[in-house]
C-alpha cells in the first residue's frame, strides 16, 4: 500500500528528529559482573561510552570518565519488565472487542513516579501495554526509563519491535459479554473475534492491492483498524497475548497457524506449564508471574513452578510484574524460581534480562553485558537473587537514572499546583486483579 | 511363568496409581526427635541442640536428647525455626478473588462486629497447604468491610474443622475513618472525604455510646433485648478482647491513638503505613502495631520509594512492638519475604524474625503457647537449610501442633505432574 | 408585584419581534450613532506615557482620533476627564454565549459501544458553534463589562465538537453578532463517555483515520466529478465534508491542549498529518517553544492560573487540627514545591514574550472578573504590560484574521473600546463604559468596602428588602443561612408569602452578595440576578430582571440566626 508507506515514513522520520535521547559515559570498576551470556566475572571492570558497552575486562584504564567503584558489588544488565502499565495515560479502550488501531505509545507519561520507583528496583526497560479488556487490544510500546525527561517521545526505545496486545479468557468475556452483552461471552466467541478480524483484514489488503495495481479506480475505504490487523498478518506487528487456560492457549496457536502468523509471546499464561511441549514446538514465548494465582477462576489451577517447568521444557520464559508494585522487585520475583523449581542463578536471572529482551525483539540491544549492547546496567550491593539485595545505581544508556546516594524523598518531576500534600492512597486489597482492567470505571461499574 | 505373573501383578499395582493421580500424603502424628540441627532462639541466639516433639508440644530442648520410640530426623547442617505467624490475612475466607460467592470476609452492613471469621474459615482451602510449605504455621484471619466488619481469629494451618484450627485469640476489627482515597477510582477531593468522615464519626460515637449503655445494663444484672451487634462489643468494653483498629494515614493514626486511649479498652493498631512519622506517639502510649504488607507501594506520590519497606524497622528502632503481616488471601506464603525486605531496609534480622513469631504471639496474648522454640510451647516449627527469608532456601520439614506435615500443595502436585508430561507431544 | 401588569410589560418584549417600530415607551432608543469622547487618556508605550486625545465614532466605526478636535454638534458627548481609553479586548478561545449543558446526562444507551452514532461519539465537525449561542447568555454581558468586545466561540463537546465562530459581543440576536460564522475546526483530546472513542489513544487513532479518510474522500469526489462514467458513486459523508477544508489547509485546527502532554500530543499529530494548527487554552508552553519561535504555528494562552497560596490565617485558632497539620514533617517541603509550581504557571506568558512569540489569551476557564488579578500575577512574574495588552488586543486580532477591523484604536477600525476610571492595570480602577461597535454601555462604579473581610459571616439571618419595578413597589424577606461553607438563600415576596424562592449561584466576596433566582409569572419563569453590597445591617444593590433591565434594591437586617 504505497499510500500507507508514505504515512508511516513521515511518522518514523519525525520520530527520529524529535527523540534524541541522552547518552553517557561511565567506568564501573572492580565489580562482580553477571553477564548472563558469558558467565560471572569477578573483580572486573565495565566501560560504557556514548551509551554503549565498550569494554569488559580487568583493570580498564581510560581518560576522563566518570568512575564508580563497584568493589564488593554485583553488576548485571538492566532488568526488563515484559508486561507493565506504568507511564501511560490510557490503558484500556474497552469499548470494542477489537481496537487494534489504538496505541499506548500515543499517551506516554514521562512524569509517572512509578518509572522512578521501577528504576530504584533496577528496571531499565518496560513494555508498556494496552490492557486486557479486549480480545484484540491496542498496540504497545517498549520504553526506556529515562527519568527526568519532559518529552514523551524521548521515552521510546528506538528500533524496538512493534507489538500488540491480545487477550483471552475471563477479562474480555467479562467486559464485553457480561458488560456490553456482545460477543465474546465465551471462549468460543473469543476465537471468532480473531478469525473475523484476520479474515476481514485479508479482504481489506486484497481491496487495496487491487486499487494499487490499478484494478479499480476508486480508493477503497481507509480503515485504520484493518491497517493494524493487516500488519499482524504481514508479520510487522508481534502479538503479546494475555492468556491463562491451556485450551485457549492452544486455540490461539491453531488460529495463528491457519493465518500464517509465526511469532507470539503469551503473557501470564498461568496454565502454560500444562502445554509446555506445544508451546516449545510452536516456538511461542511465555512471560509469567512468579507466584500470582487464585485471583480468578482461570488461575485457580496454577502453580508457582510455572516458570521452572516452562524453562525446563525449552520455552523462552520471562517473569513480569503487570503491577506498579511488583516491578520494583523483579529481582526478588525471579529468585522465587529457585524455591519453586530449583532454577540455577543464571536461569533465574535470564528470566528478567535476556529472555524478556528476546520476547520484545530487542535482544540485539540489551539483556546481557556484552560489548556493543546498550549501557543499561544495575549495580546491586549483594547478589541480586538475595532478598537482602538493594539496587545502588541504575544506568540507562550510560546515564545515571537512579543513585541511592542522591535520592531525596520527593522525586516527582511535575507537581499539581492545586494540592499541597498529594492524596493518601489507602492500601488496595488486590492490586493485581485491577491492573490489567484499569480505566474501565464507566464500562464495568457505572451501569 | 510365575515370575511373569508376579511382574505383571506388581506393574498392575504400580502403574494405575501413576495414571490415576498422585499419592496424597497425610499429616503424621507421633513422637519426633530432631537431631543435630541448630535452633533459632532469637534473643537467645542460635544454639546447637536437639529438639523433641511429643504430645503436640515441644517436649524437650537439650544437647543430645535420646528417646526410645521417637522417629529420628537428621537435622545436621539444617536450622530449626519457630513457625511463622502472619498477623493479618484473609486466609481461609476467600478462594477465588473475582468470584464473590467464594469470598466470605466482607458481610453487608456498616456495624457487624458479631460476624465471626472463625466459623467461615474453610479448613480445606487450597491456599492453606500452599501457605504452610513456606514455614507459616499460624495466621490471624480478618473480616473486611465497613466500620465494624467483624471478629478476627487466630488459626493454626492444620485441621479439618475451624475449632481444630483455632489457636485461642480473637480480636474485634474497627476500620478507622481516614482522609485517604480508597483506590485509583476514588476521585473525591480531600474535603469531600473529610465531610463524609465527619458524618460517620457522629454515627460511630452513637454506636459506641449505645454499646457502653448495653454493657452497663448487663453488668447491672438486667437482660436487654436481643441485640447481636451490641452484644459483640461487650468483651471489648470489658477488656476481655482487644480492638484491632485498622488505620494508615498519619493524622488518622494520631486520632486513633487519642480515641483508643480515652476509651479504656485494649487496642492494637493495624496497617499503620505512616507509623514511622508518629513513632514517638506510638511508644508514648505503648501501642502494639501490626504493619504490612512490607512489599507495598508508598501511599503518596511524593513519598520516598522505600517508605513501606523501611516503615516496620523505623518503628521498631523507636521502641514500638511491631508485628509484620501480608494482608493477603492466597499468597500469605510471602510473609518471610515481607520480613526479608524489612530486614534489608533497616530492620535488624533478629527483630524482623521476631516480628513474624514472638511479637504477634505476645500481641495476641498467646505467647505462653506460641512464637518461639521453648519447652511446653505448641510444636509449630519448620526445618530449613538456610535463612527462611531467602528464596533460595529449601524447607525440609514442617510441624504443626506436633504433626509432621508433608511439604506438598496444589502447586507441587502440578509441578510433579507436568514437569515431564505424559503423554507429551504425541497424539496432537 | 402585580402579576398582570408584569405579564403585560413582559409580553411586549417577548411576543413582538424587536427592531420593528413599536410603541415601546419604556426605553428610549439612542438618538444618534455619533459619539464624541472628549479629552480622554490614551496609553502609549516606548516611551511609557499617556496622551490626551479626542475620539470620534460614527455608526460603529472610529472616524478619528486626534488631540483637540471639535465636537460635532450632533454627537453624543462623553466627558473623558480622568478617563482612560483602551482598545477593547478580544477573547481568542472560549464557549462564551453557549450555555452549560444540563447536569451530566444519562449514559447513552448504545448497543454496540464500539460503533456509536457520531453525535454520541463526539464526532460532529460539521456542527456550527453559532447555532448553540444564546444572545442573552450571562457570559456575554460579563465579558463586555470586563472590557471585551469580540470573542472566538467554539462549541462544547468531546473530540470534534464542530466549527468555531467569531462574534461581536453586542446584539439582540445571534445573527447580529456574527463576524465570521466558520473560523476554525475545534479538536480536543477528550473522549466520549462509555463509547468509542473513550480514551485519548482512541481519539488520536480516530483523528488519524478521519484525516486520511477525508483526503481519500476529496480525491474520490474530484475523480468522480471529472468523469463519473463506470465509477461507483461516492456516498455523501457530512463528517468528512467538514474535514476536507482541514486536510486541504483551508481551515485551521484549533487544538485544545492544556497540559504539557496535551501539547506534545498535539504537536505529534500536527507533524504527522500536516494541517495548520493553533494551540489553544494552553497552560504550559514549554513543549511548543521551538515550533512557535520558528513561526510554524500560533498559540493561545489560558488566562486562568492556579489559586495562589493563601497565607495561613489559622494561626490564631491554635486548635488541635491545625497543630497536627503543621507538624507533618513533609509539609514544608511539599508546600515549597507547590509554590514553585504555581510560579511556573505564572511565568508562562513571560516565557513566550522572551521568545518573541506573539500570543493571545483564552477566557475559557477564567471568570471575566478574575482576568485582571491573573494579569497582575503574570506581570509580577515578568510579563511586560505592553505584551499583556497586545495579547488581549492586536495579537488576538492577527491570529483570528481580524487585524484590519479591530485590535487597536485606529481610524477606520470598529469602535471597540472601553473607558476606565484609571489606568487599566491599577488595582482601584474599574471600567465605566464599554463601547462595542459604537454601542455604549455604562456601569456603576461601586465603592469597595475595605472594612469587611471575606469570611465575615454576619450576613446570616433574615433581611427585609424593597424594590421599585417601574412604579410597582415590592417588599419581602431574604433569609440567609450558612451550612458548612455553603450559603443558602431564600427570598419571600410579601405578595406570595407561601412561595419562598430558593437562590442559586450564590457567592459572597468583599462585602458583595450575588445570586440568581427564578421568579414565576403567568406562563413561565423570569431569571433574576441580585448584586447586593452589604454594610453591617443594611444593603443596597441592583436587581437585573430578565429582559426588563436593572432596578435598585435595598434592605436591612431584621433578625440574626438562632445560635
């Protein structure tokens, strides 16, 4: 579609022009480097230049570079959260079972204090996702936690794979079947939402192809939703699917096979362990909770051993937070896979570094300490898998974005001029079963 | 031929049990001798000693115990810990979060102190085994809801009836009015919330006065008309049962302390997330505090990122008696990790461990039976290969009420079944 | 009030179309359209000074401004002695004249929330603002009284409420007022309630789709017009029809963008889609500074500012509540941040001036009477007086394309000006005359009672009132009570003692009590506004009754409340 290409190009160019993210230089000396891909290196230095890892080795000497003494400390790649809803002003456009055209990247919020709190927990990148209200939700955005910048554009991780949120199971059924009295109200209906969307997109692509080839004179209708679904079929938009039950996971893989879509990352996938062999065979990825279960019926038959079982069956697995609370201690969540399933240190740390990077299509840039990769690095005072570990400094592109030694109480960037003391939030009972369904007051509660 | 038949017979016996389900191990009664391990005695340090469990109690602690019939459990290289107590949960009162008919902790009505959490506990809740395999042996399970939602109860995580599980402590819950927002969907201004609370206070005062009068009538020998709400208040007014006041915001905490001290009752503050700001008031009135979860976000956007992590430690250092809770339903098993984070962010390890063992036992008045490894206390304990706060640590043995509890739960059963699934991919 | 007489008088105004030669002897029409303002002060900048000139106006146009002119014998003379004349203000963006919709409507009953009808979805770019304007809406007179003569009015709604219009703030009917019936396309980043598009991301996606569709629609229509043979007939689409001028850069998009993030998002969309944009009602301008300095677009700054921090008056009370509040160790630092934030908002205008950006002001979120106080704060934060006045006049005229006919006091331009008792920005000065297209309105200057403080609650109680309406004396009682922080006022006319009228829009500031109420008459209701200056136990003020005009009212206190 030639018209679409120009459209996309203009946007892409603008993106390049306006987003110039800051990069920095730093020499981290004498730490224990957990590289993820090349073992653990004690008493080793790490040099970051112009935001990229330049050297790993002993006794690196370099001119006039900011130096951090990491003696006795642990250095690992910045943690990546593959499922998050922080830093966006809209989570759920819950008005239709298919809203493929909306994009959370349009509503980035660089002033969200949760970004800073995530940095204080060593997380440098998060996958800002649309919520799970719709079977076909909206497009997501992989963001870097560049705390302090004012321009939302500068949060984007340039070159990250484009992703879109799908959702199976109770959430879309509750929002549309129960809430809106339209399909899907059952898992049968959820399957048909996908088949309808994909089939209509195939027809849409054909109609435009005919027009572009001169077979018809009048341009067909431009439908931005069909444009997005077409991108999925063409492999330009990768599906990340919120899912729980084993049967629905299998259903979606079958649908994708029918339409020639090869890549998918399942999210939550609490019953993934029941179909680990099938997931491995398809080449599907899995991004799971460490130990959340029983908050809905579809997760009643879950196990905290999920990550271990999937890993041992050859599925590329990550542990995510889907919560502005959990994101602050993903290193601890990964450690739980040692109690529930006996994963090794490296297997456990891969769950929050290289594996989520692979799932987000950014493993050429981040996820391990290797020369040429981005300077996204965290320094811990103790081994990150210990419950007592406290992140000391977090770097994004070589720039210090969190430093425990210069961390005053109030780190907000923007302040509401109409309030002196920010509102006190009473403890929320079960934050997690609200997180994926945020923003749906009117649709769900205001009948 | 006989051998073949024998082999088939054996296979016939063995195979079906593999196909039709796992062996479920039961809790085992008996006499158990834990030999060669270290014992965590908290203020008294860690000592190398043997521990004998008999009649459901810790019968003996000494170096080199011997017993003719006891089952010997080799604890060399391992550490014995007192079972942990979570002083605020809804364990047993809820099964599936989104299905309200499985939730039994929140009854309709503003003033329902007579609702008994204990009777609604589901002893067969799937979450109970899931919890205890991490070393949590007792919990306080608490009703939720409006002003006076009901009476909480302490239970051990073993038993088939609520009475079997009951540990001997009950407390009446009071949700103190505060100026905080109830959730991200609550968009009222502070003034609107204050106004709503002022109205509530008049009603609360009215209710309290009625309860006092009711109590006075009973004390004078007369029998008032049936009134279960006021009847439930009598033990609190007579200082036979404490009031558990749930309050979190700074100003509200100060009001709660003032109000509680004026009423001549025993009270415990729960929640207390801004307690670190008013620790001196807490010590001044010697108010016991149950706080948590530690793994929680700050309550205000302007707060330091670790206020919830460091809250318990700050209060404890100022001299407050602090117990740690998870306030969870199905993930009470994270209690040791909550305590671990408190220890990471400023609380001494020993104090963090006490906060989930002896301190809640003291606060609930059951310290003669619970909270530490001492002779004649109930044998609620576990044996681990390291620090129970560390995820890497393995728990090897678990005892509740002196029963040897299998370290199994739904989660481990699913692991056993699906780690190497049979049939695997074939037949797809 | 004698109801029958009342009705008779009122019906004269309502039933008969004004403008025709009628025997309306209750008012006297203007004698002449010629006005001569004698010896009035005119503000000059560089150097800062005041010149004394005369102004001659005829038929709504400024005929001449010069010193020592001779007053024509047939002109109405206004003595300009110690009077200061200013070019009337232009409000560049607001809902002036469009009444507030009724209280939150019921959620629309739509079967498919994802495919609602366009009007429920908030997509009505074809709607024209002037159709919603009511000529007698309070806001028009309020703006005039604060020195305004022209307003760019945009419709209320969600994402694409419609096309804005420019009106002159004078006229008995909307048609009289229109200067430009379709001057803009309003775009807002706000979604519909409960239907698609409800979130900002859906609004942005939908906007992209509509732009693209409008381009194709226009191309298809042109192609069909050129040669319809063998082509499928393009179907009419009023939404796309209204957007074709936008995508062809013939109608500007006024993008309502209050916060930082709104501005960033507006810029992203404009850069992708290529239309001409005016950032409107902006509160934080930093994101757009670069684009503005390169003259790529225009900006309309909001005249609204966050409330200034009140100095603590609670210290004398010394009760436990405030003691507890003050002892929160976090409070001081947070208060400092709040003050800094307020300063940021106050210095936005100065920031624009420092970058040589010519901006205008929007009156959308600010009460007309608060404008001066806000300007003072902006000037204290670095904005020059001249820039402030330019923003309200010539800049706005340029942005709206009206610079030939208004925006400054020049020969040949519309006679839009106001006359003030002192330099406009002086605290004590008030506007005495408003002249819009030569139509003069005089205002009474009320002496401000300094003695009364704002929180004086001694007005509670029962008061008697008396008011003379065209020879008809009416008396009665005004009962004022206070509940928490809200006043409650009921008015009982002695003629109808069983029918107390409740009042609304009650405010009591600096000794003046203002309120509105409805008074029934034969077939309907009359709106009444009261403005009473209360001094101890007596008051006097004005009652504005429907279309009849203003009448003096006075009264005194009969009794105080019980406790």
